[in-house]
């Protein structure tokens, strides 16, 4: 099977994100672009969610813990028909439909986040509740490497293993850069995968821009029976736009009209 449909969807998501950061004169573009390929596979293939029935009690739950990159989820939801694409023209604007950080006021968004370290604990609660209700729904949390600096994330890691939440998957968009610098210089996450394995999770490292690896990891959940799954997706901040790639400045950048044109040319039609 080809992976062209993922590339096509990810390209649309990247362009939508650049457009939103342009109209909103704001946004965490580097963080959006690093997770665009993960989001493309999730919404194209993995997540059981329906734009016509967004509150289906049997749906999968996806929570973006790195809420500052919310536009990457808005783009996927808009492309899938959860709300009109025109809403993207109001991103980060006063009285706009799409808030800067991800908001559950937007159809298809499960939970509002922004301060790091909130997503995984909330996912644990949802996973436990759904298990008790004997539901088959899966809970998937996309975190940043900055999220892994937070104590609440590690409390959730311990809790999920203790309670055997094998319906829970955490993905780390490990782009090696956070708000103010390189992760290795702030709190080094070296050995993250083996640390989480020691905490009792099923773990795997993947290339977060390789569609085959992303699909393979997410198609066989849980990785280990009776354990929550932890996927460390190695990514590049700003992926897809050469002048943004692997730069701290891309964390929060205004995309001017000129930069927008340059970036869109790189991504192509
Ligand atoms: Mg990061």
C-alpha cells in the first residue's frame, strides 16, 4: 500500500498551519510542522472519529497535550469536515472561532490544553473511566518533549502502568527543541524510551516523519498486552520549511506574507 495519501494530507495540514499563523500574526509554527505527519496518519487512518457524530460515546479520544500547536489539529479537523474551513481565517484573531491554544469549544477537540503536563493525566482519567465502562475506545495523547519536563506527566506514567491502561497511547513529538532552547540543554531526555519502559509501559522509537513507521506503530495497539503504549517519535522542529527547520526561533514565529509565499513554494502543490 502506498503512503501518498498521508503525504497529501500532511501537505494540506502544513499549508493550513502556515496560513493560520499568517492571518493570526502569531502561532507556534515549528511545533505544528514537527507533528504534522503524526497528525496526518492519526486523522487519515487511526482515529475512529466522525465529523457527523463528534460526540459518539464509542469514539476514540485524542488529546493534544502540546496545546500551543493547536492549529495542527484544527487543520486536520477542518479538512475532515468537523467545521467550515473558513474558520481557519479567524485563527488567533479577536472573537475568532479558533483560539491560539487548542480549545474544546471547537468541534472535534476533546480538551483544552496549554500549560504543559496536563494532557497525559487527563488521558489517564479518561482511559480508566472507559475501561470501567467496558468500552473499546482508545485514548491517544500527543505530547511534546517539553511535556516530559513536567512532574505531572511522570505521575501519570506511574499511574497508567499501575492501573494497566492498555487502552492508552502516548506519543512524544520529540523535536529536541522547546520554548527557550534545545531540550538537551534544559532537561536532557536522553534514554527517554528505556526510562518509560522501566516504568512499565510498552515502548517503541519511530521516525515521526516516516509514514510507514507511524502507521505500523499505531496499527498494533497496545504494543504489549496489559500495558499502556509509549511511542517516541523522533521529529524535526519546523519540518518541511527549510528556513524554520531545527531552529529555536521557529517555536513562536510570525509568518509574514513574504515568508508564507516562500514556505508554500517549498511545500508545493
Ligand atoms: Mg519540542
